[in-house]
C-alpha cells in the first residue's frame, strides 16, 4: 500500500476508469482527469470513495497546457505525486486515408496524444525526479498495437501518434533512469471501450476479434492490471520498455 498520488489523464471512462479503480484498490490517492464528461469522472470518484479510497476529479483537456498545469496543481494539493498514467487519447474518424486528412485533424491528434503526454510527463518529472528534490516515481504511457501495425485505411495519424509515444517511452526512460523514475508503456490491442464509437465504428473491436490470436477482445480491466503492475515495485527493473497487452495481436 502507498499513500502516494497517481494522476490518470482520461481517468473518467474506459481504460483510465479501470486503472483509477485498480490503483485506488492498491492504496493510491487518485487524481481522475477528464476532458468533458464530469458525471463519468464523479462516478469514478464516488466508486473509489465507496471503497474507502481517496480520489478527486479534475477537468483537464490534455490539448491545453493551461489545463495540464492546473491538473498537477490540484495533484500537489492532494499529496505527493508517485505516478502518472498518460492515458488520455483520441482517434479520428475511422476509414479516412492520409490523402483525405485535414491538417486540423492531424494537429488535434498530435496535440492530444503526443504533446499532451509529453507535457504531462514534464510536470511529473519536475515533481518526482530526485534531480529536483523528488522521491522518484513511475510514468506509464498508453501506446497501441497500431504503432506496430500502422492502421492503414483506418487511422494512420493515430498509429503515428502512438509510434511517437513508443519513442518517447524509450528516450524519457533513459533520461530519468538515474533519477528514481521508471517510464514504461503499454500497447493495448482491441479493447472493449467507447473509443471505437468515437471513431464512428462502435462495433470495431468485436468485428475484428477474429483477427486476434486469442479470438476475443480485451477488457479495460486487463489493461489496468498491467498498468498497476508496471506502477508497482514488482516491476522495479522495468524501464524504457513497452508491453503488448493484445491477446497476441
Ligand atoms: P475512451 O473509452 O474513449 O476514454 C477516453 C478517456 O480519455 C475519457 O476519460 C475521456 O474523457 C478522456 N479524453 C478524451 N479526450 C481527452 C482530452 N483531449 N484530454 C483529456 N482527456 C481526454 O478511451 P480508451 O479506449 O479507454 O483509451 C484509453 C487509452 O488507451 C488511449 O490512449 C487509447 O489510444 C489507448 N488504446 C485504446 C485501445 C482500445 O481498443 N480501446 C487500444 C489501444 C490503445 P471524457 O470522459 O471527459 O470524454
């Protein structure tokens, strides 16, 4: 058990929600970031409090540096930061080829999935690095198997944003390895969450399940379990590494 704080961006739904509940069950005080769905974020906080855990909901669009600064300020008031889960992520409309993509779409994708994750990590390193007087900690970045597959004819911009996350995990991990911070990534496969509906294809994960060696979609809990393991001392020699949690895909 720990009395440390974990910041989870996009902690209100899907994988972020499952991670918030799993981290709280392991004694973390949870900062539940959300973009707009305050009711969902409040529900996560209530569920954690009902199990005698501690959590707060903080509105933070990771596309906004100002929101990110406010998120970490709220975390500072809640306790000592011990972990960041860079979970917030978006997809664009599925089935759009690169030769059909608008600049705005690509910029938004990179702003949220890449710049947002890097800025959150910057704030976490400032607080957790022994170089800055911190006590160390863990950063877990959400990538995707799309980084390996490229997502042709689906959303190459999303895949490229997750490829950037994989490089970021390697580089940042090396940068802060001597400062008490581990940095790890997770590449989920097809997971049963609302993100597919956001891409205009609510059915996507189930439609493609036959292509998964394990012949099924994954659950948000299965990703959350891997994330909280990476956050734990059981993963104390894991850094700059990204784990596929994808049923073999
Ligand atoms: P989801 O069900 O769509 O939930 C997204 C969460 O992120 C929500 O809490 C949402 O907040 C928040 N969010 C959306 N845009 C945001 C922004 N601009 N700033 C801050 N928060 C924002 O997504 P998910 O499936 O759980 O995905 C979580 C992560 O796993 C993402 O990085 C995704 O790319 C990655 N992943 C997912 C899958 C999959 O199959 N599901 C596969 C591979 C990788 P609101 O509730 O306020 O909207």
